[in-house]
């Protein structure tokens, strides 16, 4: 669960949960790398505590779905933050800078 309210920065706990392949329940708008019901369970920013509890209960009741969310979260992390992906984005950025300066 990632009930973080503050925006800004990068939620390191989220990365840790994604790396571990955990099913994640998080506040929408804070967990940008997650897609609701694909790689995490997102709740509205103003959700009542009961909504959080319902999300956790739903994932505990459907362990296969929770496992899929965790696997998809890990895959999303690897796709976006693996060294090869970071290197590709850096090279793309450098190339765009060189094109704009010519």
C-alpha cells in the first residue's frame, strides 16, 4: 500500500514494491508508472479509508489477479528503468539536443 499524499519527488517505495513484484494499491496521481488494473490498483486522491480497505480485500480475495498486477508492475519497472532503457532514453535526448543546435 502506498497512501502517500504529497506530490513531487519520486516515491522510492513505489519502485521497491514494483521491483519486488508486489501487487500495489496506491493513490492515483502519485503512482504515475502504474496503470489501474494492469500494473496496480489506483484509488482516487480523495478516497475514504474504506476504499483502500476494499482494494486490499479484493486483492487478497483474488491472489491470481494480485500476482498478475505484481508481475506487470515489475515488467513496467524493468522496461522503463533497466540500464538499457535508461541508456536508450539518454542517447535519444542527446541526439535531440544535437539536432536542435544545428
